[in-house]
C-alpha cells in the first residue's frame, strides 16, 4: 500500500524575529540569513543558510526552554552558535547572546537564576533575569581547555572532559629540542581514529565549584592506566557519565581496553565512582557496548543502553535496569553502591532503544526508537508493557524528551524530510510546534510530495521505500530519479534531515528521490538488520535493484542514478559491476572499493572483523579472533573477499563520480583514488574529488557548497 503526504506547511504560522533585549553584536557575530528566494526552489545556498537548533534545556520552574542556534556565513567559511530562550507554550523567542565566538553546553543553575556555558574551552556563569544575561563570571579555567562538562545536582561540583597525552609517540617525547618535527610512532593499534592521530585521549575529572575559579580536578580513572578513554572516542559524549541524585556518585561507561584489544572489541562497561573515596565498582563486565547510564531521580535504580555481543556494533540496543543497593558505613557515610537484579526491560521489544530519560516519579522511563521506519517516543513502566506515545502515522523523527510538564506533556525535538530540528510539545499524539527557527526561509519554498511505498523484494518481503517528488510534479512529464544507497551498513532511511544528503534539496533540483530500506536497516527488527552482515553482495543488493526496477517502470521516470556514502559508496562500486544497464549514473562518497585493503587500513577493527563474515567466530591470530579477516578460513569471509567491488571493474561502463575526504581514517581516501583510477583504466567516464582536510563527512561551509554543486553537476550532466 502506498501512502502520500505533502511537505508540512510551516508557513501556517509566521512569527516575528526573536527579540534581543537591545544586544549589540560582537565582532565576528553571524545572525540568521535574510535571503529572498524568488523561485521557490531549495538550493545548496539555502540549505547551508538555515539555522541549526540544538541542545534544549528546560528551566527548573518548567516555564522556559534554553537552546542554541548556529548560523553559517558561507563567505567567511564559518559558523557561530548563540543562545536563545522561548516559553514552553511557544510564542516569541528571546536572544540572550550575540557573540562572535560560539557558545556551547548551556545549562540552568539549580535555582534557575543563572546559566552556565562553555566558550573557548572555559566555563562561565551569568545571572539570568527577565530574559537577560548579566555579567559573566569565569568559573573554570583548565589547562588545555574543557571539552564538555556536567554539573552536579546542586552545582557545587562539575565533571569536565579534558585531554591527556596518549601512547602514540611524537618526536618531542624523545627529545624536547624536536618540537618542530612532525611524526607519529606507535607499537600498537588504534594510533588514529576517525580523522585524527591519537596523540591525545579524553579523560574526565571532578572539580569543586566554589567562589573561586576551578583550575584542575581529580581524574575519575584515578590510578588506572592512562591509556583508557573517558568518554570513549572518537566522539566523546558526556552523556556517558551521570551524577547520582545526591551528588555522591558518578555512573559512567568506559571501554577499559587499549591497542589491539580496543581495536577489536566493543566491550564498553558501566562503572560507579565515588569522588569522596576514589573507589570504583563495576556494574557490568562483559558483552558489547554498555552506554548512557541514567540514574533514577530517587536514586534507587540505574538504567543504561546495552548491546549483548562483543565485537558487533549493530547488535540490538536494549534498555537495561538494576536496583542500586547502598551499604551504610559509620558516621552516615555511604560505601560505593552495588547494582543488583539487572534485567532487560525491552526483551520483548523489537526495536533499538535510544536516549532513555527517567520520569520524575522514578516509576517509568521515556525513550525514542525507530519502529517500521518511523521514529517514535515510548514509555515503559518496568515490569509492564511498552506504550508508544506518538502515533505511527506522524512522519517525523522525534528526538530525546528533555522535559515533562505537570500535565504530562513531553517536550522534545523533531525533524522530517521537509525541515530541520525544531522544538515541540507532545500530548496524546498531538504535536504542537514551539519554535519556528527557519520559517522565514522554508516558508518561501515550493512544497513537494512524499510517498511511502512497499516494494516487493526478490524473496517476497515488503520493503519500505520513501519516494520524494519534485515540487509541481506532473506525471505526464518525465524526470530523472536518484536512488540512495544507505551507509552504515546498518541504519535507517527515515524522516530525518541532513545538511549533506538532503533529499528535499535533491527533489527541488528536479529529481524523483528513492529511499529503499534494504536488508541491514535497523527500524524493522534485528532479523532484517542482521541479514546484511557477512552478506554484503547478497539480498541487500537485490533490494536496491528491486527498488530501481520499481521506479524505472514508472512512465514519468527517464532514468535512475545510484548514489551513496561509506557502505553506500561500497554499494555503488559493487552495483557498477553487476547492474548491466539498470543505472545511468553513479556517485560514491567515501566508499569501500578494495575490501582487503580496507581491512588492513581502517581503525575500528571490530567492524570489518564481524561484518566481513566473522560474525564473532573464526580463527585466532596474534591473540585476537579474526574470523572476518582476509586470511580467515570461514566460508562467509572467503566469499566476501572473493567478491570485493574492485574485482568487478572489468564490468564497469557507467559514468561514476568518486568523492573522498583526505582525513578520512574510517574509509581511507586511497579507496576513492583506487576506484577512480580503475574507472579511468576501464575507459569509463569518471571524476575524482578529494577534500584534503575533510573526514568521512564534509563539514566546512565552502567545501560543503562545492560538494553539492559537484554532486548535482555530475547528475545533471548524465541524467538530464
């Protein structure tokens, strides 16, 4: 059954710009774009000019939401983030800052009379009254700077994240006179991660906030090996640490491994730390990722997210909970608590859990989950059923609830294929939008239509496939189509918003956009997800071909291009060798081309070791189980490497664009170069673009603009 929806009419409610309480812009300030869109068409310039709302925080009196918005200046090639507030019922927002340097991690004080925030690696506090910030006071100035922080419940203490030197050696480690030499030396793995050489790693510290300025704190890892990371890289998230409600303890997630063990394992465990005694107690000791601990408001329970199997980064994400037991010691002191009665609250829940939040009465938890391609918010009372609080007909991606009002209304964020993040209130399946950050731009755009189709796969299953149509679509005309090959490989093509792979932008360029949720996507249960591991060349490739065949059969489609990044790039390279004449054009960004070379040059070894056919099994080499290696004797691994995309280049004949970031350590950039070189040697029309200072993503504004122009330039050249 196909279901059609039109883009949300965000222009239904036009609001005036935020009041700014007579603020004076500082040098370097960037504000919202005031561009005029004459033809109703979304362009890359419009996309990059949208304000990016993030990190909402509900005030203690539950009347006001504090949040930040980043604005981009393409000419300056930079963005700046400033602070805003808005009443929980919506209405006019208030701009609190007009700084020329970004402000992040803004948090209310417990009494709501001041706001803490980071700027330039330092922690500040400013009084807040009547929608205004007063004079800022420096509260913490840590050598090397603060990356992020967490206030204790009474704001008398803070956890802060800072960086320490790793085991990777630089020349000045052996001779201080070599401070201008540039080299990295190592005798173990994990010497680089994502986009950086691991010369420093994050540690978390506890410091007291008194009337002075905090200069240094106590390392939570204490006397443990300095090579451990807290929070875990490559994107340290302070949400992996949590204060107990009384401020006596800290629960945290840490992978206490290093080198080869770190590279091949996902065994991140939960611990409880006592700042007073320095004692640490392990809550979990084995398995896969245990992350995001959250203490119940009454202090009696601890919940966290967990994957069961070590080495598998796409295992089902469960919601675990245990009862916290305290042992009283003399003088009313409390020994480090233990967690007992640990159980999986979501054993009968089909989907992955995201971002759990306790209800204020400690009797239930809220969480988000992608279910059948639609993000929803759920509530669970431990021991009872799980209830969906948002309707499965609401085509939005809901974020983490950040507040619950007295009438039960949930405050959260949402986005869709039609607009970026906004704040909303959810009550009984009714969604009320609070902010309209980009109304002045989105309201000028023509609307487009989105359809949910169920495509039959070669084995007779139904595959949810989103289809976006160009604005003013006319079925009597013809349009080129873009089929999106999902990265991951585990993930979901849902109602999210992206500033690079933006499907609304593609539709506005005159393309029909096809988003198949092929084998390996995560919103349809673990069985569907796991059908891709060890079988990259199998049914999921047939799923892509089925979706392409479906859209190509429409009389209004003139041809189909296949485009994708990361595993989506792998899919493009593989499809180029098997598609015959299904596709008319290819674009691969950061794609895997030579699987053997990829295994030997990527950094997080647990991923290819599992997904390339190891599946947690296989022979042991060098003390490490390497079932997914090129030298494995497992049949799935042998089949995987025997069918690497680079072994099919003799079949390539379709124009292909290869894009890669020079600082991409997940899929190193020579994968893109090799694919381009092969295409050139096969006489295939091809183009290579390398961004020397970008990673797996394209982040700098002008680079992003060039990326979009090159992407559509290649498509237009071969599809129009």
